[in-house]
C-alpha cells in the first residue's frame, strides 16, 4: 500500500471503481492535520471502496511514515468512534505495514535483494529506468497518469502503485529494485521496508506469483483518463503471464519521447538551500541532556524531557546521499521539525558522533532507517508497536497475521494485548 491508503503496503484489489477520483489533498505537516485525518476515517467506506482511485482512503500514510502518529494512535483514534473487529479491513491493512517492518527486522539488508527468484532470473531485467517512463510519455495512459500524479503530488493511490510496478517489471522488464528506488525518491510517504517489499510482492520475488493487471482492471477502478484500451496491457491475463515469463527484449515497441514529455522533479541529497541547518556543534551539547528528533519521529516530544533538554533535529548526510528525496518531502519534514522547536543539524555520521560525544545523555526513538548510526550515539527508545511481537520471523503475511492476532476478537483486544 506504501501509499495513499493507510500505512505503506500494497495488496490485492477487491472493490469496483465507482466514479471520478477525488483530488489528491495537500498534506499539511502538522500533528493537528494528522489527528483530523484520524477523526475523519470511515471504516465501512474504507473497507468498501479503498481500491478505487476515488475510494475512501485515509491519507494517513505520510504521517505514519514520519512518526507524527503511530499505528496504535491511529487505531485507538478510530476505535473511539467506530467499534472494530480485529479482522476488519482497516486493521488488516495496518498489519501490512507492521508485517513489512517485521520482515526488515528479521531479514535486514536482504530486503534490498530479491528474496527468491521471480518469473525470470535477476539478470534478465534491465537496471535503468526507461526515459519514456521517467518522462510520462509511454503512450500507455495508466502509466503516464500515474507518473504525472506522482510528480505533481508526491503521492499515488495504492492501486496505481501496483499498476506502475507491474508494468515496469513484467512488461518493460525493468528490475524491481530500479523501480523501487525511483519511486521511493519521489514519494512523500516512502518507507524502505514497505516500498521495497511491496515491489518484491508485485515482481514475484517476495510472493508466490507475479502481480499482473490489464486494461479491464484499470477500467474497473480508475477514471476514463486512465483507461488504456488498445495498448500492450489490453490483453488477457494468460497473455500477460506469458509476457512476464519472456526474457528480453520486450515483445512490444518502446514509445519514443514526445514533445509533451513531463520533466521529473529533482531528487535532493541535501536539504534545499533555504532551509536553516547548521553543522553539528559539540559546544552546544557539552554536559547536556539531548533528545534527537529525526525524520521518522515527528510526533509529540516525550513528556519526561527535562526542561533544559536540547532538542536537535538530525539530518544524517550518510542516509540522504544514499536515498535522496524530492523537495516536497524535504519541506514536509522540515516544517514539522521546525514546529517541534528543534535546532537542525546536517552532517555525516563521523561529525555527528564526535559532536554528541560530550553530551551527558542522548536519547531518541529507535528507527530502522537510521538504526545503524543511532545505536552508536544514543539510548534508543523502542518504536511504539500495535501488534504483539512474533518470533521467529514469518515468511508470509498470512502466517504473521495468524500468529499476531491469535486469540484477539476486537480492536480493543489488540490495543490492550501485551507488548514487548
């Protein structure tokens, strides 16, 4: 779903499309905006229509990804207004995000490689994104509309993400990792576990079979401007399955770039030039209590912070040089970090570590995106979890879901279940 529904995982569609899509709403970078979205969730409408591009999605995924709110806070907020069973579709979808974090915890860096072979060996897929895809001029409307929407909003409905990934991997024979890295860079809600494991699910390297779609599927869930009759996807699923298992070259002509090609937004490996960041300064933290705010921990500050605690917003150069972001995402996170009153540091791991060495105490919220570095410098408070811990690791969502919800009937049961 890594996406425009709840929390960043992709999943199979089940509902019919019923009309024109709602406009993608702007995402205000504030806790109040996140809480307002929680209050507005209609679980029945969500379960009924979430797969349509005009469906009653929550729009919470950027706020969950960046830690404005936790999965527990989302479910508790909804449960105050709507009594849910633990098997409700909304709870189920929250589980997908938790499951992908579970896989990341147990598999580590292995999630960035194919978990197993897909329809073709890894070597059969190209490692460069085609220009006509990047420029939204493939001539396949569903693909071009998805890319334009991504660039214009920094978001995509879950279904559009699935279509885009399936087209790239199974029709154009682009390696899933190439597509995943590209999409992550442009998403406002990009989460490395959910995004990359969702691409693997579509590619068939993290699932039993590849995810395929055709023009009829698009017509069922999307508006007219997305429909793609007469294109390479306007065939049967049997034909698409055969195509997915055919090695390069692809069995269709590649569209040439057109004059109406869309320019892709730049991906930035450092904050925009007008953002006020400073180099790490050891003199500021000497013998002081420090709380680190990072881009995945933008919720309320802990209630137990001492009055003289120095709050530092950390931008780690090492991470962003490896995983650049769109300007839209930078500004979304910067605005909330500034709202928290944090002094913002920009520096590499060595410089940050040296600067923090003289602090009396450094604390932060644990986060797998930065854990390789945070654990060296700070006491890392565990991430808030909604689902009970499952160990050892589960190779499938269904196995994880069964074990994590065993004996639980309602959302209240889940919220009160023992945690690690």
